[in-house]
């Protein structure tokens, strides 16, 4: 699986991007399905890298900071809307 990680990760990002485009341009359901597939691929990569922490230590730390940033952004946007 190690040699396919980059391809799976790229496919997941493309599906997330297509989901955003489809959700706004065509149909919300089609966009949600494409985005869900992209997120599922991304989660598979994150779990694989977390199970092999020593080999992917730098990627794991980057993923943690990206997720913390996303969570912080969501909280800020949530409280600003109120």
C-alpha cells in the first residue's frame, strides 16, 4: 500500500474538489457523495499513516495541525454567526 499512498491521497483531494464544484454548480446530493468519497479516502490515508507513526511522523504532525486549524476555524465561524 505504501507505493499507492500518494495516488490515493491525490484522488481524495480531487474528489473533495469535485464535490465542492458539484455541490454548488449541479446538485447538492451529487456534491455530498463526491465529497464523502474524498473524505473517506483521506481518512484511510490518515489511519494508515497513524498506524505507521515512525515512518510518517512529519506527515502525521502536519495532519494534526491542519485538523486543529480546521476545528478552530469552524468554531470561530460558528461563534461569529451567532
